[in-house]
C-alpha cells in the first residue's frame, strides 16, 4: 500500500486488511516513500497477521544491519504531520494529473484530426 495516502476524486485505495478474515492470512506493507516524499529512505511498516510479521522480522534480522538513525527521526517527524499536509500534497498531485491528462487528450485530438 505504498500509495495508500495518495488519492483524489473521492477514491481512496482499499486495504486488503479491510476484508473480513484478512488479518488471519495477510500482511500489508506501507511505505513512507510515497506518502511523505521519502523515496530512497527505505522506511515503512508491515501490518497484519502477527505470525507472518514475526517471520519477516526474523528474516530481516539476519539480512539487515539496522537503519540510519537520522532516517528514523525523519520518519517520526513525517508521521507527526497533520492530515492537512497530505490533503495539500494530494491537491498538488491532482493538479499535475489533470494537466497531464489535458495534454494527452490534446495530443490525441491533434493526432486524430484528419483536416490538417
């Protein structure tokens, strides 16, 4: 669910964990990369089935060496931001999306125009 908080037009992505019984069989990875513009920081969280999370934790404890402390502090600060910050960021993304769609539609109109 890396894009869980990136949405507009009254469409919000649905979590698999909203499905009845999902906590028994599923986990969901949430990344701060997209939500808080922290691409490259490689920080997020895993939620869901406790046994699966424990198994991932054991695996990662054997392959990871820890996380740079300033990145942990940055993540903490990001998680303290008000929801209005996300709303403003989503408004920016929506404007950008709309400009791109308008541009693509204009290109399509120019391509299909048989008069010129």
